[in-house]
C-alpha cells in the first residue's frame, strides 16, 4: 500500500491512525502516505463503475466544485463554524463590462480558496442557519460544547489492510453510556424521510455511513456508534429532520463498502498505479430487457 498516487500534491504525510483536525483542502488532497480510500472513492468503485473508472477519477485529482456544491459548502461553514471563508457576489451577466469584472473578482476569490456564493444564496444560508439553531433538538445535536466539527478519521481496515479516511461533519463526545454520535449535515429539497431516502441511495449515503462507522469502530472511539443525517430543506421555512438508515440499508452499505475495499486492494496489488486497472470484460454480454420495457409491450412474447 505504499505506492504514490499520481496527480496528488500532498502537504501532509500522515502515517498513523487517528482523529486529525485538518482543513477540507488537506483532506481532499489525501494526506495519507501511500494513499487512502474515502467514501467518495468507494462510490467510484462499486457497480456500475469498474476499477478503471475509479483509477481515472483518482488521477484527475480535485475537481472544481459545482454551484450546488458551493452552496452546500457555504452552508456547512456558516452552520458548523468551520471551513473556508464564504464570500458573496451579485449575480451578473458575464457579457457586460460590469459582469466580467464581478466574474473576475469571484474567480480570484476561488483561487484564494474561498467559497463563492451569490448574494441571494448567502441570505438563504443565513436564514437556514437561524432556522436550524432555533430548533431545540437540532441545536442540541450540534451544540458546540458537545463535540468538534470537521474531524478527519484515518485508519487501516482490519480485513483488507486498506488505509481509509472520512471527514465527519460533527463528532460528538461519547455519551455517559458510551454511545457516540456521528452527525452529517446535508441540505436537500425535501427532508421528508420517504422522499429523501430514495435519493440517498443514488447519492451513496448508505456507503458513507458504512465508511464512517467502520472508521470510528476501527479507531476504538466507542463501543456503540450511531450515524445521524441531519437534513435541512433549502426553501422556507427551512425545516430540519434527523434520519438514519434501517437495518437493511446499513447491511447493504456495509456489503458494498467491503466489496469496494477488496477490489481496491486486489487492483493495487496486481496493477499498482502505473498500469491500467480492469474495465469491462471482452466477453459478449446479452443485456436483459428491463421489466418496465417488457410491460409496455404485452403483445410480444
């Protein structure tokens, strides 16, 4: 596991498991000597992806965040009180002289590592923050004295030997009974559990949960660990909900994570980073007709 990951400029060289107080930029650069696997990396390793997809993604390095990701990052920073500086610019027409100047200033701010949002987005974030801290149970869950925001866990998976990492939004101190809460704050269009859970699987949140809980257990942080998604809607009245996966979702996440770590370990041992990782097989595959397509054509046997 000591091969250098191409395309990575590592400012840190962490070689020991533990909980580290890192900024997001250092976390994304992968500070683990020899490289580590994050929840996002795992998502690039599970079907329908192939190992070659993961290798290409890893070599591409840190990608420019989208507008929605900027909004999420800005919300995290102002609500959790930790992260890069958030700056706001008016929405502007890039075809005009004034608009080009605003865009240039915004690009310069991004180059400095700042989170850039529009002025109306910043007002929304402020309203969301007020709504969240007005919620007795949500504010209690994220109470500054109850834990620490943005903590990086780094550990070695006991089954595969793969080094892993995870950035926990809020790592609470163990309760009196020894129970530890890992809190992940997310924004959403709708925080209704029935609607949110359908998208949560598409976004791989069950895999994220599996990765973070595995890390907390591997590091011996507690004997009883609960992972909570704190979901807040992005439109007024900015309602907040706390959601967790059921036993089936937990089991699926754990299974997919283990499969991804096994694939990662096997590919790294067999191919290293300099040789291509496997893609699709050369075999001719017969694709099964989806059930909904067959249903649309009952006249065809």
